[in-house]
């Protein structure tokens, strides 16, 4: 399969402490890759390296076989979009104004958005089932509504790769399913490459074609959900006893935590 992003012996550290070390990974065009791992394993740092927001202390990240470090930020933002876990807005923007921010890489200095930019923003909202929110304030939205708008803003960049850090955190099960269904639809319909960090192993196992597990800043394993969602792997990475079975409706691996007797 064609590689669109690749990492070779990538390492990163903050203040002398290595957060990631020796990461080798290929991301294939048109796949949904899920990144799993406990808190502090380096997942968010890895995403920022993929998006060029951080520069590796060692090794190299390449996009379409070119070093990411050689790319200008504005040009890269036309091809790779990142939805962070935390997104705060100091001012009261409308939903449409927020999504139009995604057009910034395509505009010249001091250039205002034109009809095409507005059409793309509205189409992105429609894609995320959020067109009815266009006139609402971003501060008035529920968690699920806001997440759909933030993904729409990323889609307005017209990227080839969409990177998401915990897009379903703090959402109820209805909105979690809705977000993953929309992402899966984008992948199937448009061939969009998606990289997503998730703490919900069951959802990731169902919607991602491939998964990778991080442990203590290192790549523990990667492969299909069926290959890597095993009791031995989950217990080793998360330090928690589990039983793995199959979801009776979907057939995807399902994690059952073994608790103490009541």
C-alpha cells in the first residue's frame, strides 16, 4: 500500500525526558489508523510530530516521501489537518466563522474569504451533519455539536490526512458512535486518510482498519484489530486484567475488564 506519512526512528523529549523513542511507523493512504495507549504513553506528542507542530529530536517524519521539516507550514496545512483534544475560543464566533478559519491556508495575506471558501465551509458543515448550527455561537454548543464543528473546520482545509486527538472524549455513547460513523463515511466516500487517538478500545477496534499500541513512549505493537486486541497485549500495555471476546453484533474484538468480586 502507498505510504502517505512515515516515521523513522523518531524520538522526542521535553526537558531531557524522552516522551517518545525509536518510533518506526508507516501510515497508508486511505486507511483509518487508531492509536491506543494509556495516559502518558506519548500519543498526543506523536500526533503533533505527524502534523509538524513538533520537530523530532531524533529521526525523521516524512509526508509523501518528503521530510516534513522541509515543508512550509501554510503549504502543509493544505494537506494535513489536526483536531486537538482541547480547543478554547476566547471570543464569541459563530459556527460558520469557526469553520471558515480552516480556509486560512488557502488565502493570501489580508485576503478575505470568497464565495468558494464559504461554499466549502458550508459543505464541510453539511458533511458533519452540522449545517443547522451555522449561525449559532460556538459557546452555545454541546460537546458533541462542538466536536462536529471542529472536524468540519479541519475538513475545510481540504486535507489528504485528518489527525484527531481523542475526538470523542467527554461525549456520551450516542455522540461517540456518531463521530466515528461520520469519520468512517469520510474514509469510505473520499478516501481520506485518518489517524485517531482513542481511549475507547472497542470503538477503535470496530472502526479502524489498523491499530498501534504505545507503551512508555515506544511502539509496542501494530496490526489489525483482531491481531493486536488480545488479553496479553491489553494487560501488558494498560496493566489491567481483561477478557477479550467478540461483539455479538459486529464481530469486532471487545474488551471486558475483570473487576474484583462485589
